C-alpha cells in the first residue's frame, strides 16, 4: 500500500496547504518552508525526516502555532487554525530539550495543561496519576524536575504533553539527547504509546533509522520542501529522488540513458554499456540521461558461470559482523557497493581482483 | 577524545606538567599578588571595624574593647533619624526602580525585535556612565523648576531622584536573567493552553524571581550608599545616614562614626550574601 492509498481512505488530522515561511526580509530573507502540501492522517505516526535546516522544525512550530506562516494555511480536522494562538490549539508538543518547568514538581508539570483548561482538581489529580503510571514514574511525582535523569525528564515531558489528551502530539527530536540504548527503548515505547492512545503523532527527526523504525509514514524534507511522502518501505525501496535515496540507508547510484520504456519499466543503458531494466517513479524522466539507484543488499556477487551485470575491480572489503561490504570500482570510474550477508572467502576476494556483480532487476529505480 | 584509551597505564608525569603550565596558580608571585589585593581591599574596613570597638575616644590608639560607641550611636537621635530617612528612601526607590526595570527588561527581551532596540538598551544604561555629579546637578535644576511651578516640597523629591538613578542597577540583573531564560518554557506553557497573562504569572515571573530579587537588592544598596545626589537634593530634615556621617567627620572622626559605619558594612555584607545565594539559585 502506498502513501497516497492510505490517504484516500482515512481522514486528515492536520493539513497544510501551500504553506510557506520566510524569515528575515529583503536580501536577508531565508525561506524555511516552501509551498508545503501535506496531509497527516488520524491516528497516524507521521515523521518529518531531513537534515538540519531542512525546515522540519519550522513546519512543526507552524503546526504548534509558535510561528505564523508567511503564506498558506493549516487546518486541524478540517478546521482552519492558521491564525489561532498556541493556547487555543488542541495540539501539544514534546520539546527537544523537554522544557519542563523547573519551579514545579513532576506532578505539577504533568497537571499544568489540565489546570489551564480549567479541569476540576479531582480530575487533574486522577489524570496526572494515570499519566505517571503510563510513563512509569509514580515514585517521582513530588520530585523537582532537575532531580531526574535525562530519560526520566523525557518521560515527564511526554506525560505532560499527553495529559490534556491533545488531538495531535508534536515531538521535536525528543530522543536526540538520550544515549543509544535508552533511545532504542524509547523508540519502541513511543511507538506502543501511540498505538495505545490513538493520538496522531507528528515526529521530527534527522535520524533515518529512527524514522524507519517508528513511523507509519515519513515525509522526507530538504531545503524547505517535501520531496517524498510514503511508508518506510516506500521511502526505502522506492525512493523517488536522489536525495531521498542517499539520505536513507546506503545506495548505489549509476548514470545511464533511457533506451525505451514499457509501462513503469525502463530499459536503461549504463555508462559501461550494460543494459538494465529499472522501475520508473511517477515523476521520473522517461527519456534521456537518468540516474538509477539500487541498495547494496540488492546487489550480489556473481557466482562462477553466471553472466554478471557489471564487472569491476575490488578496492575494499569492509566486514561488520552480519554482512560484508565489497567496494567495486567500475571501468567508468563509478563505485558500486555489494552487501554480502556474512563473511566472504578472503582467499578469493582480495583487493585488486576483478569481480562480477549482479543487480536484482526488480529493485533498480530510476530517480527523478 | 584527546588521548587514546590504549595509552600506557601510568605516565602521570608529562600530564601533570602540562596541567601545571595551564594553571594560573603556578605563575610566580600569584599567591603574593592575590593576598596583596585582598589586604588592600579589606584592610581599611578591618581597621574601621576594629576601632569601633575601642574603649578610648581615639581612632588611632587602641586601649581596650568596649561596645560603648555602639550604645552611643544607637542612642543618638541624629543617627536614628538619618537611618530612618535612609531606609525610607531606599525602600521607596527599590520598589519603584525594580518595577520600572522589570518592565524595561521585559520590553527589551520579550518583544519582537524593533528598530532602535539597541538605542533603548543604551538609554537605560547610560546613567551608569554619566558622572554622578552631572546627574545630581541636572536633577537639582529640574526639581528647582518643578518646585517653583508647583510649590510642592518634601521628601518625595529625594525618593524620586533615588528611584531614577537606581533603575539601571536594577535593570542589569533582571535583563541578564531574562536573556538566559529561553523562550521555550513560555512557549511550553502556551502550548499547554496557558493564555498570555497566565504564561506571565505562572512561568515568566516565578522564573524571573531571582533576577528581580537581585535587581532589588542592588538598587537598595546603591540607594543606601548614595552621597552626591542626596547631598544636592535632600532638604532640611532629609539627612540620610551617609550625609550624616559626612557631616559628622567634619567635626573629627570618633569611634561612634566607626560604629555606625560598621553597622552599614554589616547590612551591605548581609545583602551581598543574600544576593550571592539568590544568584546561586539562578544558575540552576
């Protein structure tokens, strides 16, 4: 199922239309967000992925209401919220540095949103206790927030944002400050928390692995634009842009020319003359010079007697436990990486040897 | 990491030497210089305090310990009146200047950057750079004009003058505090449905508290210590403690003056200690 198919049969929680944000004026203007069109669906774990400065945080801040867009509109469940201040939006944020109130206890932090909504004391108390249990911090209710570890602060921030039961929860790189092991645990916890509460999560990260692990759908951003929206598999297996292909995981990119097309299949002549059949994306060029991409794990070593797709000189062997990467230099000067599961026969595969590689045809993509 | 983890087990000597070079304490004469500075700073005050306990009337000849001069000072109506005037003026000046400084600090840090923001900052701080005697004469001329126009008299003029020159002193720590407070906490409060007024009262103000207290204490001490402006503005019956001391030493220094000065020092030290504690809390 592709991203667009999902979009058709579910309602949008957050929609952005022609959303632009420019900082500064005149010659110093910086376009942080450039005509973004986006539909984030109900109950979805949606990730905004991109390098720093790509506009993902700006987009999040526009949804939260901390910034006003220069152009375009944002709606929440069909209602225009573009001009609403943050305190009138049923959207809560988990901040990157948690932003816990240092002059309040853990319980006061968690109850703050409900207090501002004017809920009765009993309800605030009850919900706070439920939230504390949810993030397993019952024992910390009376603590000051600076007496907590980073992971615990992170949980308090999460509980505080979830307590008022927002329509949408925004998470701004909430795991960035945690160490690797804690981060892995929190990834799974966040994911199950989202499933449990059924709240729409909008998650911002620059960590592609994190995005692939947690998300229902991912929007890959670059220079204020969304390049591709899709499920983790869409993004990984069927990247439409060179940038997306490059940013997520490792990828081999080869130059070639389209010879002819048949439906969404193209026959491409690579620079060394070999012919491959590759899938066309919706906006790929259907003629002329193109780039084709294939993941290293979809390239394998040619066994004896097989006709290799490409041949090259082995330059490097990098062994990392579960797999071995073999770096081949092709006659055209291009490099291609083969990811071989497990170790390789070191006697046979030595730097300088000429090696044949087979590209799995169904997993070659023509980039836009 | 600068050094690889596989470094040889014990090679403390070169590392130690490197640390010594960076350490200022290793500079020749460091300790002597440090002590010289401290002695120069505090010796006069120590002498003053010591002779406030002198039995004899002399402030150069020690004869024995006594608390008589403190008793005398506290019984002296002139000193008591002056102290009361000082406290009244300082309290009024502290309240007014701290409120004004807080508003100014908020306006220069919590609003959208506006044209002339740097100028406003400069204007608020400039009084610190203007020689006090100039401010004193300027205030005197202005007040003379106001008195002539309105016919009003009283201690209010002195209080207003103090409030005015205390503003930049109160402004500095408050602004410093606001600058270290990221906007994120206020945004978090707004995100959790707090309307702007609640954001201010529940988040900005409590967090700004240490800065406001520091600013208020600084204003209080500055007002309490002031001589030049007070000398120009104060009318009859508005003698503050520093002015009283100034008048008294014209008739010769007595241990009584030492005793009053020691009390002033004690009050200042107490306030500075409080300021220090508050600032420690600020850094958290």
